[in-house]
């Protein structure tokens, strides 16, 4: 059971571990109102987070598993295609689409 | 800047959407490693980094105007971070934080902060800098940071150093603040980052 009255040094250590382990949401959810206020008011905490990020980057940035970039490119392309489709749909003349819809459902 | 990246950037800032779409593949290939490593600094989670980066690239495709006339990789990273990544980073935990106590402004400062002293320093330079800074610490402080960077939990570090978890957290906090002072000094000596 994590402590609910963590001092600023404990909060920083927990933030650092959460960032390193990829579990920031757990850290955010663990904060009590008092702890959130303590973080807000601590200049030291904010200054230290920058160093934590750099340590995280140096220690673990190179260990990132390089995924299949080709597969990632397909995902990006699918996202772009979807945006193009949406943009195309929103620029279509609404009155025309209404007419088409009406005709399509006209009784034979 | 790498010739491949320069060509991709030129094509990417073309006017028609189809040309830009075709230019995305070489652009992604040339920048993926740099961008994902940068995002990892703020999120620490590969899956989230990839999701954010996917949106970042689509945003770049949609509006690449900020990337015109960029001549080096550092400027590219800065521009992409400020105009594309930050917006997406701010959205990552926004929904989750509705049930948490940290204010939205603080959450943004945590996950999408302003560029810091060394945020645009290359990975290699950063490694050398950190190595140099660690060398200036006391043995116990250096050991605690090195063990942390090896991925050890605070409890495991406490066992290694023969102390308590609370003492390790305090040691880490003080050491990190020391490192921060060294970073400031480095930044002053090198004339500041941008």
C-alpha cells in the first residue's frame, strides 16, 4: 500500500520510477490532493523533473525496441487516408448528398 | 542535415496533399528514431510514444508550414516538439487526470513541458555530459544514480547501499538537484540552448 503522505523527495523518486517504467498513469492516479498541492508548490520538484527526463533518456532511450518502421508507416498512411476521407466528406455539397440519398430510397 | 532528410522535407512542404502523402515515407524513415526517443523522455512508454507519434506525423502532413526553411536536425526537433508534439502530449493523460488531483496546468508541465536546458542536445552529447556530471558526484550519490539507471527499484538500491528506501529517495532527490545545478552551469558555459 503506497504512502498517502509522501514528502516531495518521495514524490520525485516515485515520478522518476513511473517515468522509467512507463507507468505515469499509475503515479498520477496515486496522488492525493495534498501531494498534488505539494508538487504544485515545489520549485525543486519541477527543476528535478528535467534531470529525471534526461537520465531516463540516457539510460533507456537507446534500449527502445525498434519496431518495424514499415508497419508504422502503414499506420501513419492509414491515418492520413482517414483524414483525407473526412476532409473530402466535409467539403461535399450537402444538398447533393441529400438528393442522392432521397433518390436511393425512392419507391420503385 | 542528411541529404535524404532534406529531400523529404522539401517534398513534405509541397502544396498538394498527395505529394505530401508520398513524402511521408522517407520523412518517417529519416526521423522516426530521433522523434520516438524524444517522446520517450516525456512518456517513458513505447506504446504511448508510437500512438502519439502517429498523430504527430499526420498533423505534420496536414499542416507542414512550420517545417519550411529548416536547415538542421536540432531546429527540426525543436520545431516539431513545439508545434506538433506538445499539443499531442498534452492530450495523452488529460482524460485520465479528470479523476486525479493534479491540475491540468501541472499535468501539462509534467508531460509536455517547455524546452529545458538540454532538451535539444543530441543523445551522444547528453551521454557524455551525464557521464561527466556523474564523475563529479560523491561515490554513494553516483552509485545510487547508476543503479537507478540500470533499472533497479528503490528497494533494491537500498539493499545494495545498506540503507532504507526512504534514505535512498532522499539521496536521489538531493543528487538530482545537484545534477540540475551542474546542468545550469553547463548551460551558462555553453552559452545556453537556443
